[in-house]
C-alpha cells in the first residue's frame, strides 16, 4: 500500500527532528526550499566522483557509528 503525502511528510519530519533536532531540521528544510535543491542532481554529482570501494567504506563506517536499531520500513 502506498503511503499518503501526509504520512511521508510526517515520517520525514520525525526522522529529521530525531537525528538533527528541531532547529537544524527547520534550517535544512528552509535551505532546500530557498535553493531549489535538486537532490537527484546532487546525488549524481556527489557519487560520480567516488569509486565504489570508497562508497562502500563510507557506508561501513556510517553503519558502525550509527547502527540501525529500529524496525525496517517496507516500501
């Protein structure tokens, strides 16, 4: 079943505020709106400069620092 826009927004805000705090989450959103941020373009530019091994290493380091402790979300 597809999540509604309201559900997606609620989950996104919850994630942002839990990991960044309310103030930083609001700043993040304001930057996205003000800069007309294109996440897909940024992601392509960011990952195109990295070797697969470097991405894997960074992912492993992130997992060690922030282990997943919640329930999986099925999309």
